[in-house]
C-alpha cells in the first residue's frame, strides 16, 4: 500500500549562546535570507532566558534550524560537514569568502584549484564550515 509521506531533511545547527547572532549574520549575506521563526527561552523554560530555544531561517533557497544549548558539550562544529554554496559571480564568491572568514579561519584560501574557477573553504566565527564555489 502506497503512502503519501514527504520526507524532509533540514540542517540543524546547535550553538552555545550565539544562535540569534549567527543566523542574523547568515541571513544578511544572502539576498533571499530570512529569519522565519525565532523562539526564545522564557523565565520558566529549561534554558537561559532570552537565548534561542528554536529558530528556523532560510538562505539560498534552503531552510535551516538552530538553537542555543545550555549544556556545554565536548563537541562542536567540524569541517567534515560544511555548507556548500555555488556562487553565481566572482563578486559573490569574493564577498562571501571575505565576510565568512572575518573572525574565522581559512581552511583553503580563495583561489583556483583546478576543479573550480574560484573556491574557498572557511570556518566562520561561529565554527560553521562553508565551501564557496564559482564553477
């Protein structure tokens, strides 16, 4: 028997007190960037009051989720999972590379690597990894 179920996979980012700052930054980088939902912990909730309980935002036609975790974990973001952005112009890849690397770390500096006209791999100031590609 066939069922009418749509499966949806959404990237979920866990921050430690910087979720709102990070998603505001990310949505500012893309013309279509938008915070879709932002719920904060209240005084009676099990998280730091005012921090992000759950947020949904969209960039580049994709929806993401984020939160602030009160418990400190022994893990964080890793470059082995990254957000891959296919850029439409040299100006776009240059702009994103500069803004995302500011306060972060260049893993592969902006340049030509044979597989791409222009490419950069950076960890932003929040530890999220981005691959920026101009085909």
